[in-house]
C-alpha cells in the first residue's frame, strides 16, 4: 500500500475521532447544564399548581351545581 494513502487514512481517522470526542464532550456538558437548570423544577411546580387549581375549580363547580339542585328541589 502506498505510504501517502496510509498517512491520509490515519489523518482522516484522527480527524473523525477528534470530532466524535468533541461531540461527546459537548453532549455531556449540555446534559449537565440541563440537569442543573431550574426549568424542570419550575415545570413540576406549575404542574402541581395547575392540578390543585383544576381540582379546586371542579369542586367549586360541583358545589354550585349541588346548591342549584337543592334550591330547585325546595321550590
């Protein structure tokens, strides 16, 4: 095999290994950044708040309907 081809092959292999390494490091640092982000915690808190609000409004609506039915029954 030609020495130039071997050198080119080694150069290409080294180039892509560096690219893959760099991409892996970038992905890892991005994952660490996401894990330390407060966004997920805020989403969870808002989900809980919205669930409580929905339950409260449903209960309030049920109570209003119950009162209307009771007042209609009395008349």
